C-alpha cells in the first residue's frame, strides 16, 4: 500500500455526511489530481468486497470548463459513473463555463444548502 495523503482524505470522505466533488475540465478530462483521487476512491470502495462505505451518501458533482466550455457533459457522465460504482446517491450535477459562471456559483450554493437541509 502506498502511504501518502490519500488515507486521510479517504477517511474524511467516508466519515462525511455528503460530498461535493469539483473538477476543472481540461480537454474533456478532469484534472490529474482529481482523476488520481477518484480512481483510488473507486478502487477502495467499489471493490471492497462488501457494501461501500459511501453507500447512499448524497453527492453534488461540478465540472468547470474554461476556454470553449466543451467537455463538461462527458465529464459529468464520467463522474456519475463514479457515484454509481461507489453506491453513493447523485444529488445534482452542475456544469460551469465562462458564460454562466456567475449564476452557476449561486446555483452551487443553493444546491449545497438544499442538500444540507435534507441531511439535517
């Protein structure tokens, strides 16, 4: 097993009530660090040989594209598969680009507040 910061992050994710996963979109892909995290998370939880510790946790995923704004749809679809693989619950999927950034930031805040109200 590789000993690095993942173990702490993993335990924090498992111990949380809900998740908000955000990634920039580069050429239709998530950032390398986000990819490394989600790959390891999937490997730990989807192949745990039993029930995922993320089972039923509500998740908001956000994909933020710059430049052309392309790639967010495929990125959100990939992030949705991650949620399915680990047994979490998709609360919402939000895309951001440079043209809708202002109101989407507001939308993310409202979405997170709604998710938190559902948890409390």
